C-alpha cells in the first residue's frame, strides 16, 4: 500500500469527519455527494494496513468553511447506502508546542504496588 500525502494547502481547508460509511465506499463515490455544496479540495479515506479495506470513515476537506458547514447541515443524519451518515467538523490532530514537554502521564508508582527488592 502506498502512502498518500495530503494537498499542500490542507491547512487552509475546513475538514469534515464523515462516520458510519459502508466499508465498500470509495472517495470517488463521495465526491458527487459533497461537490454540490462547494469546492472540495480533498477526500481522504483511511484504510486498514493489512487489507487495504476502508475503516468506515472519511475526511472531506472544503476550501470554504461555509461550504463545509452547509454540507454538514444538509447531510448529517442522511441515509447513504443504507446507513445514516454522522458528520462533524474535524478539529484535526492535536498540535504540540515547539517547547517540547508533554508526553508521559504514566504512573511512577508501578500501578499502586510497592517494589520490594529485598535489600532492607
């Protein structure tokens, strides 16, 4: 399976997450559904690594936020190929600060158990 890079101007687009898609759906199937609301810049459907099969959701990116909102308002809850679509604005991946930090969050107490190494 090849890795697909997003378009260069993806940061300027508004992304919708479209859930509850049939597994047999392809990006080209969604284009006419969303195209009527405005200029679609990209449609990305994540797939399973081993099989290449759709994971049942997609990201549809619009150049204009109002077009994305119109599509969401009109299509959310609408039946598509026997399934009710669930559509929401996607906030994207969390951004990490350039100062580093973060990470961790683990418990330093070994799950509430004391470690006894028998040296006392």
